[in-house]
């Protein structure tokens, strides 16, 4: 059924198809028809001090504004990550900014943190009740200088703290100029250490400790990954999400759209994202929670990420190409692997 729907949706421009598909999920939830998408796999995982109904979550980027929480929860996910959200609303980059590469089961996006701002997201979360953890991915506004990035991240962290089950600091989008320069060295320490101090203050004030994670890029080499992980652990980070989209084009070099700027996701990212997860686990040791995202297009891909060291996995492009069936199959395969 989803294959037929996808074929129709793929006749629409990508952003229009995105809107129509999410509206369909919302309608199914409102009419209590989400059972038609299949039963959610019950395979509880305790990670980051949170209970996840299963190990397969929605990646940030698909529902930036939290407008589709109920519909997406009905698709079988064990958790949802909303955002990336910024302090102030922003339109993102000019269209066209999202491109399909069906031959490669891939997308290229240069959306640029298009969102309605953190206040809108909080309003949406407060209106919706779901039985899965909700993560919030936070970023900086495009027009905020890098020297003042901490102020934007602090604003978002303080704003979402009472509503989020965990928070992810996005330093790895390729579509906000200069953002990836914050992933290492003194820049990383100077951002993450103060954010953790703010989180600790908020935890003391509220009596509720919200885990803080950092999302890293797949384009770091092994040495850079090791340096980033070491800094994050020294700061006391609660977990790492690996990975964001890639700027590499080797796997699609012959495609007419290969020259489009932005982040590449989907099947061309599978192998590299898994390698980054494996390297993060090697450097971090056995205990640091890792959320794996990038190129999970099959249940076997999800299992491979867990075998590489991930505690949880997330879908984005795979969900667009394969729908709720992939959520079910991936969660079932991870459950079977654990038996």
C-alpha cells in the first residue's frame, strides 16, 4: 500500500509531497486508523535513563515544528526527535532546496533549518500527548554570528527543557554556514561545557535531569572523530548522535543532481554512517549512549548499526522511501537480534 502511495507522492515536488504525506499520517491518527500501518513492536530499551518502547526512532528534520507528532507516533516509532528548531522563526534557504535521487534511494537537502521557532514547537508539544519519548534537536539562527552561537543554543535549551525528554545539540548541518567548525577543539569545548552547566542548573532547579547529546557529521576522519569524542566525554556529554548528512558525492558522482549543494542522505550514506558509529564506540568505550542515523534503508541496515555500537537508531530518508513498514521491520529485527 505504501509503495502505491509513494509512487503518487513522488509525482509531486519533494516539499509538497512531504506536506501531503504528513497530513495523511495526521488524518490517520485523528480517525484512529494508525493500526492499519501495523502494530508497534514492543521491545523496550532503557537508554539515557529513559524507557523507549522500541529502538527505532524518527530522526530530526522530518517534523521540525512538531506539527505532526500524533501521526508520526502512530507509525510505530519508539521515539520521535523534533527540530532542528532555532530561537526565532526562519524561512531557510531559497527553493528549490530538496531533491530526490530515486535511483540511489537518496535525498539532497539544503533546507537550512527552516522552522517556525522554538515557541511554536513548544506549543505543539504541549497540545499533543503520546506514549513515546520526545527529543528536541536545537540549532542556531542563520544570522546569528558563530561567536554568539552559545546564546542561541542556551535560549533553545532553556526553552525546551521542561517539555523535552532529551535534547540534541546540532553542530553538524552542512546548510548553516560555518556551523561544522564548532565540532572540535576549543570551539566545541567553549560551547558544550557551558551548555552542560546550564543543563545541570536546570536539573537542580526542576528536579528533572534531561540528557544532552551532540550530533556529529559523517565527514570527520577517524582522528577528528576521536578528538571530538574525547572532548565531549571530558565535558560530560550524555550521548552522541551519529550522523548528520554528508557533503561527499562519491557514490552519486555520475548523477545529474550531484552538483547540487546540501547534505546527501539515504543509501549512499549507509556505509560511512556505520563506520562513524563504529569509530565513536571504539573511542568512547562501552557505556556512552549512541543514537545511529544515516542510510538505514532496510532492517539489516538497522541491525548493522546496532552491531557497530549503537544503542538506538533513527530513520529519515528510509522512512520516506519505505514508509511505516521499515519502522516495523527494523524494530522487529533489532528485537530478534537481542533474543
